[in-house]
C-alpha cells in the first residue's frame, strides 16, 4: 500500500514538473529522452576510447537536441487567437464554438496543436491540428457540443502546442481568450394556462391593444435580434440582414397599459435540485405564454430583481441558482405568480395573485390558506400537463 502511494506521488511530481517545463520552456518527448540518452552514451564511449567518430556522433546529436529545444518556442511566437461570439442555445441544442488562429509573423507555422478546454459540464477538452499556417493566414476551427443542462458557462484558456520540426521537445503556450456560453432553460409549448388566463381577466383592460404593434411593420421598431425558427418573416429587416450576412428580426414596441403581472421565482429559498429545475422551466414557459397573450409581464428573482425582455429573462433563468442571497425585496404592489417550495409567502401575496407550490417541499400538515389561488405541482406528473390544467 505504501509502495503504491509512493509510486503515485512520484508520478504526480513528474507530471507536474513536465507540465511546468512544457508551459514555460520545453519538455522532452519520448524521442527526446532517447536521443539524450544516446548522446550521453556516445560521449561516455568517446571519453573512454578517444575515438573521434564517437565525439562527432555525440556532438551531432547534442546539436540536434539544442535545435529541437529552441525551435518549438520560436514556432509558438507571433500567433494570435480569437474566439467568435457564442450564440445562446436552449437545453438539448448544439452549442457551436469557433476559434480563429492567425499567423502574424513572417514565417510559416507548421504542425500546431490547438486545445480548447471548456468546463467539464460541456464535455472533455477538444483538440485539433493545424498542418500549415502561412504568414498572415487565419485558420478557423469550429466544433460543437450538446448542452444537456442550463447555465452560464465561462472559461478562458486555449493552448497552442507543438514539437516542430524534430519532435524531440514539446512546447505549449496558453492564450487568454475569454468565452461565455449561455444555455437557456427549456420553454414548454403551452397552449393554455388557466392561472395566467385568470390573472389576465382580473387585471385592468389595456388602454390600447398590443395587436397594433404585432401587425405593424414600420415606425415602431425597438431593437433588432437574430432570426429564430418560427418568427414571422414579415418582421425581417432585410437591409440589416444583408449587412450582417444573417437574418435579423425587428422587435416592436408594445403599446399596452394596465397592470403588470410579475412571475416570481423564489430563488432565495432552499429547493430540492429537481424541483428547482422544474420551477425554472415553469418560469420560462409562463413568461413566454404571458407574452403571447399580450400581457405586460416581468420576471423577479432574488438575485436580479425585476427583469423584462426575452433575452434578459432567459439569461437570468439560465444563471439562477437556489439559495442565492436576496438584496432585492419581492414585489408587493403588482399581482404576481409565485413559484416556491414553501407555503410561507402564499398567504400574504398581493391581491389577484396566484402561486405554484412544489409538493416535495411541503409537509403533510401545512397547506396554503383558502384565500389564495394556486396549484401544487406533483413531481411524478408531466409539468406541461399540470401547467395547462
């Protein structure tokens, strides 16, 4: 047992030393160690026999080792690495990652190994090889990963590695290239939601229908965003799309008034992991459904406060975590739809409010009062069906 621990410690120390040599200078490859051993062998034999050809052989191998140690570091100079912006995706979609490696020097670069190290949640490190890179040339590398879990993933390291031209020594240099990948939660295709519909009927009538903004095609553009599958083609801004090389869609102003519905995700509370993920999916789906029903809606979480806008809301839901600190106070004036694992706040909600309660966090003797309206979510039933009932 002790012998195994000692061997493990020696291997770990050797790996750490090799890693430091490789990143700060160069580290011998297997062929480098063999060549170094042969050079020492021939030099030792030459000192014993005083044979000139042995001196010449050991000197030649020593010169090759010196060249093999100096050239990898020079090959890794004058290289610039850029990362293209990463478009947000939904859970289950492919996340496209693109890097550009440019040779800014006057000499060609050969046999470069590029290694990108995303977070473990997105899978293992990805590696590619650039056979040749001419002066001024840019190599673009695109690979994809399937995002299985929502979140905001950040990393900043890209390694360039080479042993050119002799393969005797490896050199590696790290480039600081910040990356931020946003994976949105799943948005359920709700065809109806009685809780939202009842709240919309209780609120004041809007002063002007949102249909004016939905049917308009000019004069009320608020911003432009990339086209997504299912968006109406009549809202495509063709001039901007031609300039950027991709379809851009107009987001129009909404001419609505009346009271606002606030979807509250009680992220300051302590949740069961599966229940919290369901609550995040429910919040995203309810927000999207309320927008389709021409309602004025916003999202509130403990960490961000009140938010409005598709992109801001989805990014907040991608990053939210249970038990986060709450510098913001929950809304008390506007009607809200409260998503919570605890019945504590369900009896003190503003008028015309509703609640969604996850049953696995509710004790058998505690239930919200009859003065409020809501639904207890069953963890063993499909969430889509429960939200539409």
